C-alpha cells in the first residue's frame, strides 16, 4: 500500500475513534497559547492547564509578561518543571514581540522560531491552534507512533514533519497531530502498547498483516 493511502486510512480510523480534537492547552488568544506551549515542554498539559488560569489573570497582555519580575514569575509557575528557564524564555519572548513585532505575536514560522523558547513544535502548535494555519506539531507521542507504525524511520522531528507534510493534505496536518497524540495517550503508550485492541493494528508494522 502506498504511504499516502496508508496515512489517510490511519487518519480516518483515528478520527472516527477520537473525533475532532480541540487544542489540549486552554487559551483565549495566541499569546496565551504561546505561554502555555512554552510551559508544556516536558510537562503534562493537565499541569499547565491547572496553572495557566491564575497566570493569565495576573498577566493579561504582552506588556504584563514583558515587564514581569523574574523572581515573582518563577514563583507563579514553580509547580511546573524547568520553571527558571521557562520564566526567562516567556519574559524574553514577550520583550522580543514588543521590540521586533510591534507587540503582536507573529504567525510566520520563520518569525515564531526567533522567539526564546519557541521551536518548530511550539510554532506549529501556535500556527494551527491560534491562527488556523497549516501546521503539524511533532511531540514525543508523534515520534513514537510514526516510528512504531512504520510510516517513519527517524527520530528527527523536523524530518517527520516534512514527511507528513509531503504525504497528507495540509488541512489534515493539525488534526492528524492531535489524533496521534490521543492514540499515544490512550492506546499506543510508551510502555506496554495495547496492540491487541488497537484500532489501527491492521495498518501497523508491529502487527504486519497488511
Ligand atoms: S498496533 Fe500497537 S504499536 Fe501499532 S499503533 Fe497500535 S498500539 Fe501502537
């Protein structure tokens, strides 16, 4: 079966299984999503969603974040892993948004990745969930699943992103990433994947029946 056909079949089965997915990080605007996405590195979305409402009540716009006292900010997000580095990145990213982008979060990939703490994954999360633009965020679930299923044979997130971009229409990119993440959390966990009950087992290299 051609890779494009296989990916599309996987997409349709996962969509039927999990439905249309909202962004896992709660946010009211693009800036809030950027902050949450930076906080979510090596941390669960649940934990970030527990901290972010209080944070967004205290820091209401880009100037509030840019002018934050780093010591106080660190205390505000102390329950999140890597809070020191993340505090610095969020404050510096907001200062750069004011200085270089007139106070508005950019939507272009080449501009987003210039912001401290924003790599391609975070930039794609922002592009697809905040700006409704094409983007395929690659996180650890996506890397694990694409390699286990056998549609990718690589650990490099950018290469996986390019592979999906080449083989799936852009209107599916964002939801495909969400669906991979859901499947990674529910069925294809890092330890003990539930292959016996897996909805896409017939399309997975681990089972090799197609
Ligand atoms: S068959 Fe197993 S390895 Fe393949 S996607 Fe399903 S749970 Fe993951």
